């Protein structure tokens, strides 16, 4: 998601949010032993509610990122699924699910993207786990449909260096995974984050909704020391996140939820919030008014918010 070479720029470009919700995005998710963020719509059929636990995490669909590959099963049942994402690498990683149209290979997808297609025709983003720091885990619940998918990390140069993980989602009649009971509702509005109540200390579930008309994403950062929002944005834009950082960073990536073309779908994210300062960001890129001008994102329009968790 940095901005220099093609794949870095593409990581930003493909997060362009438009009001064309029905056309595109894919759900992926990730899980934490103490991370949680969540999606759900009030009266949605996506939302069978139940308490979740360590035993539920043990039976979840698990995706592990290293600096060279994704480790995960190659088959997943269609429906609402609990997904755990764990970063065992030395760099930040994310895991987005992309549903490929019939006959399209990952190579063809990236060739179309390199030729200028922000969203290669027929491919749909199905969300996924947002930026996650080394050693962190995040849990998400999302709905997937039958088809052929690939799991992609868009961070920095990773689309070209971390092989895509192929995944088949099958309609085998499996029951939906039970969704967790939310503690907080988070709305990804144009262009702001809306919380229905403060986030309290401890393990919390966020239900995440996107009212539209634009697509949005959520990345959660835990701020270090006296770092400011300006420090975070400067680091995000200027650093090459595909490399280990040579200097202290202003924040740690705590996971999140990627954007999806079907903005009416909801999801859940669970994690532990310890007392401190957090920042919620959406870095979906905006169309360039000038091809030689700077790349702007939703965060530049104000979609960045500091959230304080009290002791």
C-alpha cells in the first residue's frame, strides 16, 4: 500500500472507494487471541448471535502469514465464517480474499491490474484482515460465496513477492459459524468513523457497517509514546512497509477489515483493547486530479480518528 513502484501504487489504487458497491469486493478475515473488530447489520440474516470463546477460535479457518507465503487450507465452506489471521513474519501483512471470475488466473488478474485496471473485470474483493504487525492475531467473521479465490497481501511490494494462496469456497450445506455478540457498533461513513459508544478496556467485539455510498476499509493502529496523527500519516505514506523498519515506528498495526464491493454486507472483528491511544484509518485511494500529483486517500478527507481506551 505504499506508492512508488507499480505494485505499491496498485495496493493504494485498488482501495479506491466508489459508490459502485454491487460490482466488486471480497470478504476475508483474520483472527486474534486478543483482537476483535466486527461487522453486522441490525436485522441481517448474517447475524446468528452467540458468545465466542477459545474453543470457537480453535475451530476457525486459520490463515498464517510469513514473509514468504500464506499457510491456510485450500477449501472453505460457503456462508458466514470465523477466520483467524496470524502474522508470524517480520513485516506487516494483511490478507484480502479476492473472488476470481471463471477462467481468470492470478497471473491474468495481476496482468490486467498492471495494464491499468484498478479492479480487473469480473474479480470481486470479499474483504479480509487489514494490516497486522508481526506477532499479532486478529479474528473476523465474514460471509463468503461459492467460487475460486486468492488470498493477497497488498502491503508494499508483497503482491509480487508473497505468492497468492488459492482457495475454493464450496456450497456443501455447512451451517453458518455463530457470530459474536457485539460490544460496539462502528459505522464506516463518508468520510468518518462513527462509534455508538466508547470502547472499554478488555476483549471487545466491533460490529462494522458501511452505510455507503462509498466503500471503506478499517485499519487499527495502537500509538506509541507521544506519536501524533501527523507522525502516523507521514510514516504510512513515506515508509516502505514491505521492509523491516530501521527506526522506531509511531504505531503498531493491530489488524482491521479490508474493503469490499458489496458494502451492504456486515462483519465482526474481535480483539483485546488495552488502555491507550488507538487510531482508526481508511486509506482507500482517491482518483488523481493530476496524474503527476500526490496520491490522496480517504484519510486525507478526514477519515482518521483517534480513539482513547481508558484504564
